[in-house]
């Protein structure tokens, strides 16, 4: 009985917090007009969107991956079925609201808005729609900015999986999902996970744009950085050399970007020589 009462108290506290957020969110999005009668439908859509996103539990982050995997049919809850008619408009409004909060660097509010949008998109479109992947990415970006790397990782992984299923493993539209996940691992200093993703991205750019394209060079530069982070200086020096082979003929040896890569290559070579001297 005591446990039930505790849950009820927790629910009341959370509902009060939700009411405060939704009220503030609506006024941020619509300004003084949020009190007007003409906005009642939009207000309801926003309120239901936030409720769908958060009502299952105050601690629930995002909808779970379906047990059957992506692309499998999943049942909708009665609440979700009730908002299908206006759900996409509500999700877009929540996404716009999240973008506004990001611009204000109100990242906690942005995360809440993007969570609401993701819940609605997934309920309306299913977990394998690319628009759901875009919504996952927006939420992951905020989590990465807040240094919630674990939360961002799962969303970036899911977004990549959705795009792979929708477009295939070699489609150009995989570039952003690959770069997002690889960039997270680079920031997180999880070098061994960043490297294969960046190599895959470099191969994708090479097929699409040619071996001498700037995008290939910059992606290989990240590979070199990750190898240097692992203290694998021989590999780092090699990849910095590949970057220079692309950039120097196009930009010239005096270009600041080329100069920066030359300095990184020299640093890797110096560390390699020092490590060799220590072994001998």
C-alpha cells in the first residue's frame, strides 16, 4: 500500500512538472497568443504530444526498440490512436520548439521537446520511417551536447539502422548518420569504434565524389586523429600522409589546413621515433 501511495505522489509531482513545461513551451512557441481561444486545437496537440512522450514514466527517455526489430508492426496505445489525425503537425511543432530551445541553449527544455516529437513520429509512422530517424538524430544531438554520450549513442545507432534499412548500406543518405555516430565516438575518445565508421564513410565519399575529394580527405584526417589518440603513431602518420596527398595539390603547401595536417603528421612521426627509441 505504501508503495502504491509513493507512486501516486510521484505521479502527481511529475504531472505538475509536465503542466509547467507544456504551459511554458506553448507560450514560447506562440507568445501572448497562446492564451487565445483560436489556439485551443494547437494547444491540445502540443499537450498531448508531451503527454505521449513522457506519460509512461517520468524517467522514460524514448520509445524502446520494438522486440521484433525495426520494420515490424507494433501496436499503438489508445492514447496514440486518439492523436493520429493531428500527430504529425504536433510533432513538427515540437521539433520547431526544440530548435528554438537549442538556439537559446536551453538544452534540457530542447531535449524534452524532441522527446515528445520522437514519440509522436514513431507512433504515427512506425519505427522504420526515415522521418523517425531524423527525429532521433535531433534528440541525440542535444544529448551529445549535454555530454550524455550513452543516451546519444543509442539514438545515433538506431537512426543509422533505420536509414540502412530504408536506403541500403551504400546510399549517400547514410553519410550524415555515419558521421554523427563516428563524431560522437571521436569526442568520447572511443577511438576503436570511431575508426571503422570513419573508414566506411571515407569509402562512401570516395565512391560518390571521387578519391581526391575534400570530404574524403577530412574523413581520413579523423581516422588519423583516432589512431593518434590510440598512440598508434605509425598508422596516424600514414593517414595524415594520405590527407596531404589529396589536399596539397589542390590547396598548396602554404594553406592553413595543409599546414595543420603537416604539423600533426610531424607530431605523429616524432612520437613514433620517441617510442622506438624507448624500445631500443
